[in-house]
């Protein structure tokens, strides 16, 4: 279980996250929706210590982490228990697909090389990229790169994987293969927090939906309720806006 | 060109070549190796924004880039003894050349490191790596690929800069050519031959550079 408490973050004058709290149960898939600029990316970045929050805590794996200041050692340990999938994949350009997946195991976790390769191959197989294991990222399509990135994030079997709009940078015809992989992960019980504009994924793949606006969570529901009978006007307006498009 | 001069040039060629192998090549190789290490550290303390060291690094680059190498050679070789630091010519040349490579190449390397998408560093963090691990395994290797052509240029420039060590009495190719010529007064031909030696070294290096670049191209 991961419990996020009172994240706050401002950039200069702008209060990007006002007070964000939520909870993710093991095996849950949470879709985070919201208009552009509502703070979704910033929230995930704070939760990965890529951005230092001004306040807030996260309780994860029985340990409490201060998002404003944690020691380097705590941050390092925490990061070994999460996975992050970026909008732009961010594969290591000097490593093959397989090396991208095994690098963290071997270098950060000091895993035996043979075991790491073993696990890496399994992870690539799960995302359907085993036949491309020796390809460098520049030889892969966006969808293939993102699937390798997903394998890289899940190979260590983290307690939660954060996705930041994993299909937004893809050509429309490539989003399907990535969403399929994510739905498969979800079905297999992976705990996921997914920032997305893909309503179809939120509806089918997610257990719960969080709607963010202006640095606040304005509605939180099971995904069925959110899409059929949203409680707040803002959620209704948001859904209207989407259907209108 | 008379037969006598041709004869002289043929005889002097191995001598010049030997000087190149014994002085110019080691001077270049040692200075470049040390220089690249200085450059890397200088670039890294600026990128990691380490206080004090970062300002020091910028000061160092400013000084070295803003003053002629000839002045630096004179300061180290002729100037330092007056405050009690005496060194022979060869190590003095190594110091000055290394510092020069360090300053110029640090900018190249810094640019190359910054050219690697910042997200890759964050991706390293998210698989649990530390900053040094990320640099060593992911960022610097890619930066070096990007920096390879300009660094090769610097290396070739350095080969020619070693001739400045002549001014502090290092017996390198120029000094050797002059010595030989002073016996017969065929300066014109011997200096041309000295130039030829440099040309050979630089051509070889250019050739190696192409080879390596082609190999790196394949590994992507
Ligand atoms: N590094 C930064 N410095 C200053 N302002 C920032 C920075 N990062 C984000 N912001 C601002 O914070 C606000 C929230 O940004 P964020 O990227 O979290 O939104 P988002 O919900 O992910 O939007 P999108 O759907 O467009 O990705 C925006 O107004 C943005 O301009
Ligand atoms: Mg975003």
C-alpha cells in the first residue's frame, strides 16, 4: 500500500500542488486525469523525488518518507521500490533494449549479471520485445521504446509503477500496443498510478480515477462511478469536455 | 633541390622521426590523457553545481583560455623558479599542455554532457542509480560519442602545440630540425621536413578518428 499525504509544491509564485493526498492499495490501478497544467506530472515527479516538494509525506512499504527532505540514502532506497515510465521513454541511448532493462539491476542493485539477464529477458518477453533485445533505442519505434521502458520499470518488481502519459508522445497507431501491455500488467496485479488522457484506458484498465484541477484532487471514484455518475460539477464538466471533442 | 640536400633530408628523416616518437608523441599522449581527466572533472563540478569547486573551475578555464600558451610556458618554466619551484623543461611542458587541454576540452565535454537528454539522468535515478553511477554508465559514454569529433580536433591541435615547447628548450621536432640545419644552413628544407613529420602524425590521427567514428556509428 502507498499512502500519499498532503503534497504541496510551488514554482515561484505559482502553487502547482496545493494539498494532494490519496491512497493506493496493493494491486490497484489508479488513473489520474485532469486538464493540462493541473499538476499531474509535478505530482508524480514529487513522488519520485525528481522534484523536491515543499511539503508532504508518503508512506510506502511500511516506511514514512518526507517528500520535502529525506536523506540521500532514504531516497535511493525508496527509488529502488518504485518504477517510473516517462512520456518520452528516456531509454539509455548507449544501451541495447536488454541492457536498458538490466542496467538498474546490475548497477544499482548489484545483482549477479546472469540473474539480471534472466530477469531482463523475462520482462522483455512480457512486453513482447524479446525479439528486439539487442536493438539500440534509435532503431526502435516509439511504441517499442515505450514497451522497453515499461519492462525497465517493472523488472525489479517495484511496489508501484508511476506512468506519466505513456502514450502521449506516440503516433495514434502505436498507442494500442503500449496500452495493451499496460492493461496486461494491470490484470496481473501490478500496482500502478497512471497519468493519462486515454479515457478508454481509464475506463477499462483502471480501478479508480482521480481527477485533478489546479493542484487539487476534485473527485475520486471507482472508475465505473466516475464515468457513469460523477459526483461533482467539475467532473461532469471535465467529462463533457472530453465527449465534446 | 640538389642531390646533397636530398641526401641530407634522407639522413635527417629518421632522426626527426625518432625525436617525434621520443618527445612529441609522449608529450602529446601524456598531456592529452591528463588533460582529458582534468576536463572531465572540470565539466562535472560545473554540471553537478558543486559550490566553490564550480567557481574555481570557471576561474581556471577563464585564465587558461584568456592567456597565450607561450606566456604560460614562460611563467611555469622561467617564472616559477623565482618562487622556489624549479622543474625541468619536459614536465613544465606537460603541465602547461595538460592545463590547456583541460580548459578547452572541459567546455566541449560540458556541452556534450548537456546534449544528452536530461530525462535519461532522471531515468537512471528512477532505476535506483546514484549520480556517479548514472554519469559513468549512461551519460558520459553518450557524451563522449558526441564529443569525439571535437576532442579529436583538440588532439590534433595539441600535436602541433607541442612545438611551442621549443621555446622552453624541450628538444622536440623543431629544435631537432634546427640543430641539424645549423650545420649546413639548409633551414628551408629542414623546416619543411619538420612540417612533414607533423603532417604524417596528424594524418595518421585523422585516419584513426574516421575509423573509430565509423565503428561508433555502427554501435547505435
Ligand atoms: N520546472 C518548472 N518550473 C516552473 N513551473 C513549472 C515547472 N514544471 C511545471 N510547472 C508549472 O506547473 C504547472 C503544472 O504542471 P504539470 O506539468 O504538473 O501539469 P500537468 O497536469 O502534467 O499538465 P499536462 O497535462 O500538460 O502534462 C504548470 O502551470 C506548469 O507551467
Ligand atoms: Mg504532464
